[in-house]
C-alpha cells in the first residue's frame, strides 16, 4: 500500500518562499543566410574536375541535379588540387549536370588529377528502438534503444518499424522528445489513449532530421555552442523558424575575411521540410539556459507537487513553469511548457494543483521543476510536496 509523506520543496530548504528571477535574453545574435533542408540519407555528387579562378572553385561533376545554390557541402577525395577538398562549404551556383561553384579564400592552385565527392552536410541521427511502452489512460510513450541514442529534449523524431499489439500508437512522425531519462531511453507526448502499449524485442528506428543553418557574425568567434537553446526567425519558409530548440552541433563554414565570419549549427526540424533556403535574412538568437530552481524529485517514488504564486507588484506578471526541466548546467531550460498569468497584488494563487513529478533513479537531470517570470523578483513561489512511496 502506498505511503504519503509531506516534504519541503527541494529548492526551498526552509519554509520561506522563493523569488522567481528572469534570465535576461542574451543579445548574442547571428544573421542566418542559408538553411539546408533535412534529408533521410546523404546526398552525394561525383566530381570529375576542379579549377580555381579569382577566389572561386569550379567543380565539374557527373551529377549535379541534386545540388542547389545555398546548400552546404563537404568535398573529399580530390587528388592533385588538394585545396579543393573543403569542409562545410556553401554552394554559390549550379549548372545542372555540369558543374557547381564555391567561394574560397585559398590562393594555392594545383592541377586536378582525379577523384572527389561532394556530400551535403546534413547530420541525421538514428537509433534502433527495442521496446515501446505506454500505460493505459496516459499520454506518455517511453522508448528503449539498443545503444546510446544521443537525442536531447526538444529534438524532433520520426519512429518507424515497430510491430505488435497497438504498435500503430508507437510509430509516429515528427514528434518532440519530451524527456531523456537515460542514455538508452526517451519519452514523447502522444494523444491520450485508453489503450496500453507494451512492445518488446523490437527492431524499429528512431530518426531525427536536422537542418543545418549557416550564419554570419562580425567578430571572430563561434557565438553558439552545442546544447545551447536557440531561436531562428525571419526565414521565408515558416517551418525553419524555430524557437527554444537545442543546438545539436556547430561548425566553421568558411575561412574568415577581415570583417565577416561564417559558422553553422544544426537544429532538429520536421522531416516534411524539403526546401533549401539561400540568400536569407533571418536571425538566430541565443536563449537563456535556466530559470529559478524550485524542486527536484530525488526520491524513489512519485512527488505530488503543490505550488502557489504570489505577485508582489501591482501589474500582472506571466509565470512560466517547466516540469521535467534539466538541472542547472546539464542541458538547456525550456521556459514555455506552462504559462500562467498572475494578477497584480494577488497572493497564494494555485499554479500546480498536485501535478505528479516522477523520479529518475539513474539521473536527476529530467525530474526537476524550474520557474521563469516576465518580471524579475515579482513572483514568490511557495508550496509543498506529497511524496508517494
């Protein structure tokens, strides 16, 4: 039989309330110039020649119909003119089935001898799913993988190949990773179901589709980093404009000039996007990493969390709560999971009426509650936890 015990919020070692801060959005931004469409498999082009003229390398090819201007490619395998082997170069023009060009800072020219392959630099991540489970009357699907999957909260996945009773509920397209309990498990939120899922001994596939963005910045620095949250706005295809998305990888796209530096980063996007964007004027902006720590379930059972908010100011303030948010310094904070407007000069407004927070025996990184307010030091959080063992 379950037992209940009342405990303090772990973010409040004493009984007084916690003032909620407002992490300041960084002013670090980059001008997004291209966005490479995600693909299921790498796009490759066979190179048959390469020449350099006035800072432009022209590659002759056997099949350029799969390339478009603005795509980001890596060129390998060229003998002779080895400086034509480039990493994360931007295609500047394409003559179908004949050639494509890339701008370069190299002045070292040699005769092309043989070989060469151009590969579109899009990194899709895949993992083998061995089990899927969902309890009856819930909306959380838990997947187990055969090896470390490398997925992060906020990444978009397509899951295929699962079979058995109610497997249709587990084969999903363009779903968002909700939590990562361990290196070999992840969860997604699905439609509420009265059916249970208990699939074992599976050989399904979970695939993330990662668009590669390029951006320019006027200082010699890589301004974004892997796992950092970023938003992208201003691009012509709406799907490529993302908010609160974790960066999966970063790269240097070209040798800096005296005023311009070109970098790239990957962000997970829906697999339905197929267009490569070039000559864009979008903006990438870094987002805050954490909010104010409120509580973490470090026990062996479930925590029934009751939180109350007091607005100490005369104006309404928006309070954002993130359940299952990461610990400080582990992975980024996602502030938009639950937003509640607290009226001015109001006290003890119930904001979480006994919501359940599960424990994580292997890692506490996904069993915490963080808060974020639109005005710093305006909202005070108090409450308690019923621990169910």
